[in-house]
């Protein structure tokens, strides 16, 4: 603190306010004394839990109950339960990916799925879900959005996504639409670097911005920012730290009244360029209500100290702070954090199973081999998480599914580029390639791999990489794999339509 910026409030009071303006993550699967003391000491009211915090239902319910007891009646306990590959609790009924629902193109189904997701996570003690995604599916090379988007048409994607949101809100779980102003048309994952969407204002208004403006008109309770530079809106700052975008556009032009929360400030696009403390200050001054400090305890302390100093110096007024806190309190009041009994689990599992099947999409007129046929499965042995999604499905699970119908020989590869397709035995077996990772295939693979059927269990745009008939599931959760089995067995049709312009006729 310099002499030019004298304190306008005590450090202790500024620290109390700073703690209420952040959301943190924590390690472990229980709230131990040290973690509880950290929350109390720093006045934390908001926390986001991830897969590493979860082992089973009983453990998670105990943990969220302990968090509520420590953080109080204004607690916000959040998670990413979008559907498809981006879920955190994997034992509640697994929702279809957004693009699967887009392929079904059924607004009522989206509402039902959103409501079912909310019932599942509410029973575990959550009151805030960072979903649905409003990013558009307007770049097939996007490394992080893909099946997480409802489609490429802004009006229809927004209609389906906001129906999903309405279902969740009806069950008492707040939603957070993301990633404003739009992450769909990037070739870079902001977890790893800082993307730029270099479009004119008119182009942004016609595509990226449109779903979020619709969400504002529908009073979406919260919105998450994108760590992306939009030169037409602000040439110098990513949206998360842009006053022109968060205050000028979102608050003043659109009159948005909900909570604005940043994406994780530990992501390399931000932390690696600006440092977490400076970035948190810039986000708060730009107009964010909550700063998502998801890094280590050390980076969380750095964030809290930086916010404490800027609040104490008066660079942000008490009135502005109270306005932010009022929005956050209203969110917690409207969607209180309270564990409830899960009385509809069986019905919700049936719903999710049906929803996954309705999204099944056929490309290139695929024909299933006859039951009992000799089949060769080619599949990746690598199923690690990409840092955003859950780890892909293990090869043995796909083998087990196919073995219920066929005589299966499984061939796995560790690296697609070093796998020689021509080395496969030429013994007449029907060859099924199952794609179970998010990354698109290289040109070498595209030129040489020739399966009889491409079973696309994650990124649907991989069907563009392989010259073969394809079945798209948009995900690898158990009900998605079961849907694929049902199609192979001739029990269901694949009537879904790819919700991306230019693909409807494939």
C-alpha cells in the first residue's frame, strides 16, 4: 500500500468483504479442521467441488453438509454437471451432452433433463450448477466446446439451453450460463492459452452474443465469463477482465441483474499471463461479482490479499461492493443450499436412458453387423481426462458391450499416429473403430484408417476425420454406450440430426 492510496477502511473489514467476493476449491474428500478454519478465517461463502472431492454418495453428502454448517445460510456450493463428458458426480443419473439434446431438438426434453440433473445434485447438497453452455457450435476444430454446445443456430441453441435452465430452476438449483461472450469459435483451449475471437461487432452480435442476450432477457440467475479477447469489444483485455464487456455491455447496455462469476482464474490464459492476484483485481474492477480462485491455497491467499488491498484503498467503492454482495446474497436466498431426499432416481435414470437414445445420430448410412458376427474393435488404450471432462471410457467396457452381441477381437493403440492400420489381420472380421478421446485425428490417420463402422463416443466431429459410416452418441457415459448397443441390436433407430449448419444432410 503506497502513500498515494491511503486506506479508506480497515484491513480487517476489507478482508471480510474480499472473502465474500471469491469462490474457491479445496483438496480432499472431507472438510477437516484446517480447511474449516480457512473458510471461517477468510469469510468464504462459495466453493466449487470437483471429481477429486467425490468418492460416493454418503461421503459427498457429509462433505456438503459440513460445508453448509461452516459457511452459513448464504452458502453457495457449486459443481459442473453439464452432461456428457463434463460431469462431476458420476453415480447420479448421467445426462446427455448438450449436443445430443440439440440432435433431439426437443425443448420439453431439455426441460425434463435439466430438472432431473437438478434433483440429482440437490440431493447431494449442491445449490449451484455451472451449466448450461451457451457457446455456439460454430467451429469444428474447437478443442474444448464441441459436444458441450447445443448447436450452431443462436436462437435454437439458446431456446434449448434455456429450457434446460428452466428445468433446473424449477427444482431449486441455480444455473450459470457460460462462457460469456462466447467460447464456440476458438481453436485454443483457454485452460492452456489465451484465445482471440477476431470478429466484427456485427458478426459477434449475430452469433456469439445472441444466446447470452436472450439469456439476459430470460433472467438467467448467473453468467460465467470467458478468458478470451474480443478485439471488437475490447482489444486490450480478455472478457473476464474487461470493464467494456462486463460493465459497459452486460450491465449497462443489456441491464443484466444476475451474478457474474469469472471462469477459473488458475487457468493458464489468465494466471500464466497476469498473475492470479492482479487478474482478480482487474476482474473485480471490470464488474465481476465473484472471482473463481480455484488454484492452490497459496494462490487463493494471493487472490484474497490482492482483493483486500484494493478494497481497503477505495479503488472500488463500498457501494459497488455492496451491490455485488447483494446479487450474490439474492442468489443464495433464491436457491438455498439444502440437502433433499432423492425420490425420483429410478424415473430419472429411465429419462436419461431415453434421452441418450433419442440423440443417437447416423452419418453415412451405417449398417450394424448381424448378431453373432465376428467383429474387431479398434480403440484407444488411453482414457485420461483432458482436465475439463471426465476420463474417457476404458476399452474393456466397450469390448464388454460389443461382446453381448458379437464375437469380438479387441486391438488397442496408445498413440493413433504410430498405429499402423495396415497391420490389422485381413481375416474378414467387421472392423469397428470406437473413438473415445476428445482430440481430433491427424491427417495421417485420416488418410489411412478404414473401419467398416465408426462408433463416435465423444467428439462428434471426429466423424469428419474417418472415411466410414458413423454412429454418434455425443458421449461415453453408461447410458450412451447402452444406447449404442441398442442401435447395434436393432432395438432403436438413430434419428438425431447434427445441430450444426452444413451437416444436416450427412
